[in-house]
């Protein structure tokens, strides 16, 4: 189950942190749109530079598990959480298997701009479902495929919704937070 993401380039970091991206759709906006409770434990899947992990950790008393394959990304998250004096961020390097979590221990998973890279997606969704509590939520933020042919893999909203339903999630909300983005909130129902 190893996904070969080449090394993250500086370009990716600067985009992830860019003011344009924040203006387009801030992490606070996303966190306001999801059913996040103070006591929740959250998994930031493909946490990157902590774009969502850091703001989420400020809102909840539970843990934020920041999962990323790239150790350099987790270093950035560590530095930020020390600066902000956040004690509830748990950086985890690796893929889902690396999580030190029992089944049904997470309330919300945020997967931002990462699920389109995972082929096939079904086994990953099953793993996500197993770490989620019953009635837990998977929040997926993705770029809409452009009309023109792209080398970058993309998954349409319909395709993502179908994958989620097949995995046993119920899509409860759909948002279009910015022109190029869609967001699905899916609940583990059984």
C-alpha cells in the first residue's frame, strides 16, 4: 500500500500556504461548515503543512492526528504547533497503517486534495471507515476536473460520491466553496 508521491517540491508548499488559497477558501471556513465538536478527535489525512491541522487543533480539545507520508511536512507542523503552543497535535508519518489508532476512535477525517492521488480508492475508504466512529464524518475537499485534458489525476464530484456510497458512507452535504473546488461531507452510517 505504498503510494509513490515524489518528494514534495517547494512549489507545493508555497501553494498550500499561499494567501490566494486562504482567500479562496480558508481553513476556518471549512471548519465552520463541518459538524466539529469540541470533544472530537480529528484525522487530517495528507496533512501537508498543517493548513487544516493547526486551526482544527485550536478548536477542539481532542487530538488532531496529522498524517503525512512526508517527514518534512510533519516537521513544519511540529514547529507551528510549538509556536502556537498546541499540545493536541499528533504527527504521524506514513499511510493509514501507521496510525496508532484503534477502530472507531476518530470523529472526523479531513482529506484535502489527496484522495484523487490514491488508486484504487475503495480500500482507503474502507480503512477510513474503520477508524471512524459510527456516525463519524469524512470530509473530502477536491479540485474539480477541468474540461481540458490534464496530466494531473482528478476525480469528479459524481465519481467521489459514488466511491463513498459504495464504501458505505452517506453523503450528507455538498459544497462548492470556490470555483475550482468541491467539498463532500459523508457520514459513516453503519
